[in-house]
């Protein structure tokens, strides 16, 4: 949006306002637009606009880390279940094998996976 605005501004000052001449007013406004647009672009890049909108609308933004935390909690719970079933003295390799088997059993089978097995 900001780059489009900058080009539109150039079009306005060079074609519509004073054709083929840049006045002092136009140059001053353009000079002031530069840092404003750079700061706005930086804030949008950092996600500031979604934070402000979520405060206005009072909707919590979704954090991608939430899914990771939930997934880690599920894995920790499954590891406890595996330890209860197979004993506390499982090696890391055995635990990984059991977790992998559990994850494979939870995956939805696609047509492609059935074709590979055939």
C-alpha cells in the first residue's frame, strides 16, 4: 500500500497539481511523507496494526506459538502414557519408536498412502 501511495503521489504532483514542475510545497510535502511512510511501513511489518485493531475490536490475535505449546503438551502426555505402559526404563530410542508409532496411527490415511502400500 505504501509504495502504491508513493507512486500515486508522484503522479499527482507531476501530472495533475503542477504539470512537469515540482514546486517548493510539493517538495516539502514529499520530503515529509518519506519518514512518515517508512515508519508506517515498519510498524505494519512488525504487526503493530493487528495489535491496535485487536484492542479496538477486542479480539485476541492468534499466536502460532499456541499450537506449538498445545502440541508439546500432547507429546508430554503421550510420553507419560508410554512410560506407564512400558516401564520407566525406556531408552530414548525406544521412546521415539513408540511415539512415532502412535503418531503414524493418528495420521489420516490418504489415497496416496494406500497406493504406496499396494
